[in-house]
C-alpha cells in the first residue's frame, strides 16, 4: 500500500504546487498522475 497524508509543495517564488494532498493506493489498484509537461508530476 502507498499512503500520502497532507502533502504540500511550495516553490521558492511562493507558488503552491500541492496543497494538502492525501491519497491511498491499495494493493491491486492502479494509480496514474496525468498533467501537462512542466506541471510537476515528477516533483510530486
């Protein structure tokens, strides 16, 4: 199981990339993050 609780990411210029992200991926589930290039998927 993968669990994330209340993740927040703020960049140096005070731009909020994530604000209190909480998620849980249980065994057997498939999870995918979709977004435009430069949206911060890898950073997350």
